[in-house]
């Protein structure tokens, strides 16, 4: 078992019933943090995930349903959790279409879930962090927070926004024991990526294997997907004492994508 460097800390991870959010919640729990899982679905299996996490790592774990597309839900999540020492703004969705065909409601939804939810959650979490003189805000941006791809206007705009919000949060909290940083993953094989594969197969007339190798991982010089465990490990590092002076910056976990 990993060293329990985060024992006694409470973490809220938005959008954590699958993929990177769940991976990060698992790593934080393994490091000893009590965790609050979230999605908007409120199914039995969501609550079971929290129970399993508590049993596996010997921490307190809860699931709280809240829709990250709604400002009041974002703030209620943090309040219902009883505040938090660690806030991971992870919830995110994707839609791919040219700008002139991009559905307005999808644009609004992506900006709300991928960007505004981080603003609302942070606003709700900071007062408690300031009272306790310690806090970590970890925003899950993307390689698309630093570079662009065609047909992902809302996602790229939201993720660049997250990087900007990260810098402002860091400056407003500097010297208060609170840091804010953004992890910028390259491709990680999670449901958000799985869902893009059939569309890409159609668009490019390629097999699944070719889409993965020649389209997705063509951007990633390592030729390998990053993993949710690597995102979790990076989040635990950002929450550690070693990272206390790392704030307002981005950490790319992208197999070299943004070095190109
Ligand atoms: P995922 O689809 O597995 O996870 C998305 C999570 O967000 C799920 O838990 C889902 O329940 C939650 N969610 C969606 N809408 C929500 C809402 N309205 N309210 C509450 N929760 C909601 O995908 P993932 O890859 O794990 O994505 C997690 C984050 O990582 C996203 O912000 C995504 O943009 C980012 N990211 C992913 C990759 C990748 O390659 N997978 C790369 C870069 C960045």
C-alpha cells in the first residue's frame, strides 16, 4: 500500500464514476484521503463505487449526485461534502463538429461542464481551504488546453479557459497554503475517447486499430495511451508537500504531444 501522505484530507472529485476521475479518486484514496465521488446519474452502482473504494483503501468515501452543467449543483456538491481540502475539477464531455455546424446547445453544455463547473466548484471550496490554511485545486485540462484540433471548438475553448482559470486561482491564493494547477492529459483510453472511435472510423474509412494508431496516437509521439493511474499519481504528487510551491502551471501527461 502507498504511503498515506493525504491521511486526514477530504477530496471532492467531479465526474468520478468512470475514467480519469475515478482513477484519480482511487489514487487519492490509496494515499489516505477521504473521497467524494460525483456524477449526475445517481445509480446504485455509483453508490457502490464509493462503498468499494472505502473498503479497499480504508478511507471514508461517499457518492454525491450533482449535475456539473448547473451552477447551483456545482456549489451544492462542495457544501454537501462539508467542504474539501482537495478539489479535482474533472467532469467533462466532448462533441466534434465544424464550427458552422456545431449545435449551440452542445457548445453551451461543454462550456458549462468543462469550464464553468470548475469556476463554481473552486468558488465554493476556497473559503474553507483559506480557513484551514491548506488546499489543492487540481483542474483536469487537456493537451487541448495548450494546442488545438479542428472540429473541437467548444472543447478546445473550454480547456484553454481552464488553463487561464488555473492561473488566476493560483494568483488569488498565493501565499495562503493553497495551490492550483492543471493536469493536461494526452489521449487516455476512457469512455470519452471510446465514443469517438466509431465516428473517426466512419470519417476516415479506417479500422479501429488504424484510427487508434494513425489518427489518435499520431499526435502522441510515445505511440501509447496515457493511463488513469498516471493521472492519479500526478494528482497525488500535486497534493503532496513536494508540490507546495508548484502553482498556476500545467503538467502535461501526454507522451510528448505538446513537445511537437
Ligand atoms: P469519461 O467520459 O470517462 O468521464 C467523464 C466524467 O464526467 C464521467 O464520470 C461522467 O459521469 C462525468 N460527467 C459528464 N457530464 C457530467 C455532468 N453534467 N455532471 C457531473 N458529471 C458529469 O471521460 P474521461 O476521459 O475520464 O474524462 C475526464 C476528464 O479528462 C474530462 O474533463 C476530459 O476532458 C479530460 N481529458 C480526457 C482525455 C482522454 O483522452 N480521455 C484527455 C484529456 C483530457
